[in-house]
C-alpha cells in the first residue's frame, strides 16, 4: 500500500531535519566552535539502572538510557546523571511514569525479597485505606538521595526509599513527664519567618502556664534570617526537616554512646575534648544535583536528602561540626566516628542544651505548617484521589509524614499543625488518627477556620489539627476573636479599647450590634494601604533580594491595624526590605493593555471588558525597544513561543 499524504509529509519533514542536522554538524566541525554536547538533544529517558563499582568503598552511579532527538533506538546510550544536568524535567517525567505504571508483579517480587516485618496497628490502618502498605512500597517512590560526601562511601546502604520508617513508626506509646512543667518549650518546624511563634503566659484550669519558643527549623535562608532578626533569643536552625531529624537522631546516638557506627575505632584517646557543636548551614542545605533552570518548589527537597544510616543516626553527618580542643588549640572538625567518645562527654555536659540543638525531652509543644503545594486546590497538577500511596508520591506531600515523625521522636505533650483544607482527606485523616492512637495521642481537627476571625488580615480558610497525650487534656478548638460588626463609632472605640485586634473599617454594612459584641474580622485592606513607596526602586544585583534596602513610611497609618503594626516604631525610623521592585519592559507592556475598569484582568487585554473568549493582543516592540537590553531578553523569552505561521 502506498503511503498516505500525511505519512509522506512526515517522512519529508524527518528527512529535512536530518539533512539540516548533518549540515550543522559539518559546519560545527569545520569551525571547531560547537561540541557534540551542544548539538545533540535528549528526546526522552527510556530506562534506569544502578551501577556499583569499587571494593570496600563502593561507588553508586545512576545510569539513564537516553533516546536522542532524530535518532532511533539503536543509537540509545546509557548516561550518568551528572551528564544530564539540563534534562531534569525529562528525568522527573520518567520517574513519574514509573510511579504511574508501578506493576503489581514488581511489588510482589520485592515483597518476597524483604525480611518479614511484624505488622503494626499503623500497618493495619494503612491497609484499611485501600490496602496501602507504606513499609513495602516500590523503590520508585524514593524521596531522598545521596549527598556529594556520601557518593564514594555508601557502606550505610541505599538511600531512604520509603516515607515509612519502622524505627519511628513503631507502636511504643509516649508517656508524659512525672511533673507537668510550668513553662512549655515550643519547637516550630516549617517555621518560615515565625507565623506560629508562641510566647507568653496563660491559664490552663487552675494553673498559670508559660510558653516559650526555644527553636525553629526552616530550610529557606531568607525566612530563617527574618525569624532570627525578629526573635533573636530563638535558636533558628536552617535546614530541611529530614536532615533535622537525622541530626537529632545522630546527636541522640552520640549522647547515648552509640555513635561510633561502622567507622574506625577512636584514635585520639583522652587528648581531644569537644567544647562546642554547630550546624554548617552551607552543608546542611547542599544540593547534590544541579538546579533546574525553572524554579520549582519540589527542588527545595534536593537540599534535604540523606542516606538510611544518616536518617537513623548510625552514620556521621557532613553538616554536623564539633569544636575540639587539642594541645591548647581549638578548631572545628566534621562529625566522624573518631570523635564519638569526646562528643558523648560534651553532649552529656551542661555546656550542651536546647540553645545548641533541641533533643527529645526539651520540647513540650510542637507546631508547624508543612508545605501545601501538593495539596492546594490552586495546584492544577495536584493528586486528587484518596489513595494514600498515590498521595504520598508527591515529594512535598510526604513532608506531612515527616512532621509526624518529628512528633514520634520528640514526644511533645501537645501538637498543633496548620494546613490547607484540601488535606482533610478521609484516608489521610484515618491514617493520622490511627497513628496517634498507636503512639499514645488523641487527635482533633477543624477543617475550616477563617483566619481573619483570629487576628490575621485575610479571609482564607485553614485546617487546624491538634494532638495531645492521652494523659493530658486535649484543648478545644479556639473560637474567633472578631466577627462582622456595626458601624457605630462608640462600638468601635469600646472594641478597640478592649483589644488591639479589633478594627474600625467594616467589611460590609451590617446591623448595629451591642457594645459588648465582637468586632468584624480582618481583611487584606486592613494591612495594605499607604505603606508602599510611591516610586519603584531598583536593587543592585539580584532583584529577588531586598536585603539592605531601607525606606521611610510615606504617610500616617490609614487603618488601626497598620497603627498596631507600627506601635513600636520610633520617630524617623526606617523599615528594611520594604520596597517596590521596578517592573521589566514586558510587564509594563502587559499592564498597559489591561483596561482601567472595575474587576478588569489579563483576560481583558484585548480591550473589551467582560469578554473572556477573546485572546490578548500580541506584544509589539519598536525597533528601539527590541535593540535595548530588556528587548533582547524579551525576544529570547517570547519570540520562540510564536508559531511560524504568525511570524
């Protein structure tokens, strides 16, 4: 049968592409300007294998079978991951396809090779959630990788391949202290710049109880610096939650005299004395693989990879450092088996405490808000099912279970977790409820708490989950401190005199209420008003960083909430990190095409309000704009996206 017109056109295009590629290669070879790596383009990843070489010090190499653009299967090659730095999206797509495929035969085969594990209540709870067994998941769902320092010595075994760790998820119940503390120490994880920071006193029954945040864990450097600036007495630890858990378990092992692991015997004897410890932030957030050109929230987790032995505290950590004194001189040394004895003495001395690194027994309250990108309804690519295994295939969704592992390790009296309401899936909540019972906790939650009714200037709903040990009282969910209110000035004045968190601008007109009623909740208009500078400022260097930039407020407070925020400001004092960055040419052109009408948006760039079916006008540049530096950047960014027939 003769080929169809469509097939013939495909063949012609293919032949033309190959011919052009050969011409480019020939020209490149003649000029000597272009190497093979610049010519060949990866079409897709076909397969993956692990190659381990070496004797005692084994080296593990990930190899990927690559299909090259314009070439057939006979030209496929096996390439190490280091040669594919620019192809991380294709590698991720390949890994996702393997997760989706996840053949039952493969899972069965792996199940046979694993040693028998005694079923726990948590296992049974997961089985009830659509027969999910986290302890026996296929290795394609790895959420951790080797770090640079571990590649040449992987005696500790493979990287952690599952979000389920039996050492932490056992059924040993937590027991409260013999005497309840009068001051509750708080550990805040996924801390950001301190949104769940707690400090002050209150009454609980007939007892006055104090609260004090002693440590906070945050992976991003800028929020961590902000937290440390606003709360200088808090020990802010800049690292990911997995490496934080690994650090805590390593220090605990060293403190208990179990930290020598599989390394050499201690060679320094009693001559070396450990006098201090620290976390090397540069190593604690070190990324093993190259960053993708396009920023992604998932890439943050590349800073949080560990091996199984590191996660269980059995191996030395490259970011954990000890200051040693030897021969009258002090120097910093990386954690190693040789220092285990000296480290044990230091960790059991009065010099070490929560001000250095919090350990189990130091923490009474745990708070945190794990990342919501994998759950949020605003994420169009989120996993929408109820299957627990599928939900946990997203790397940031697994961080919620890392949060629970912090609970199981530290055994606090109380736990507060904040999340988006989309997390409230039955299978996940059932799993959390069963896990809490296994570890001696009770759990309660409220799916939709409006933040504006609790002093935060927004109207978003949040999921709040609380745990408490079975032997202590589980607190009730808080009731709102504000609500919609009337417009009478006397009510405003009385309400504002009672609490700083009642404000005078109504969200909508409502009936007048009695003087004792609560005021209305806060909205974003209470926080944004006259504060921003009138003119944009350019920042030297990276425009994503406003560090070091200061400006003065431009006007008096326009709302009581802004006045409340400024109450500690001194006359003439300036504000840091408070600026409007100058927009680029492309952004200016886009905004100029949005009509100045109520509720107009980018959908109305064609010039007709409320006409959502019309496509926006194309951006047209003058010759001067196109020749400018910004124009050149725009052409690289946009011109290639315009189809050939439109050029």
